[in-house]
């Protein structure tokens, strides 16, 4: 899937993110985070590069970037903003506006 349909499902990019992602892959996935009282949530994260196992991810292409998006994030990712922060090899991606999801199986 690509073009306008894919664009609506992807985060808005800052200028720094757009420059960092050109001709690269990025994965939008959830990462489990434990709470202080034993609870758990899944926090959306963005990382450079494709997932280890791309099966189960939606693959979208937009502006010379290949996106791999976890299905649970596809509906809400269009409301987020993606920025690239840091310098050199310490550069990382930061999602703004993303909300945690309930843990699976809870």
C-alpha cells in the first residue's frame, strides 16, 4: 500500500525526521513497559531499520522510506508526529502524541 492511503496512516514528519529517513526503513511497533505496581502497557516506538521478522507488519512506502507498521498502530499513527533527535550515531526517532495501549492478554 502506498500513496495517499499510506500517507494518512503514517506520522507527520519533522524536517529532521524526513532527512534522517530518506532511503531508509523504519519500524513502528509497540514495546512492553512494566509499571511500578505490576501492570504492563505497550508503548508505541519508532526505530530505524526493518523489523527482524517483517511478517505480521503492514509495509507502506512513502517519500523514499519503507515503513513497517504493527497492525495495532495503523489506525492511530496518522495522528502522531515523528522527529529525529540526537547527533551522529546517537540519533534516534521520537514519537510525539502516541498513547500507550493495554497489554495483550490482560
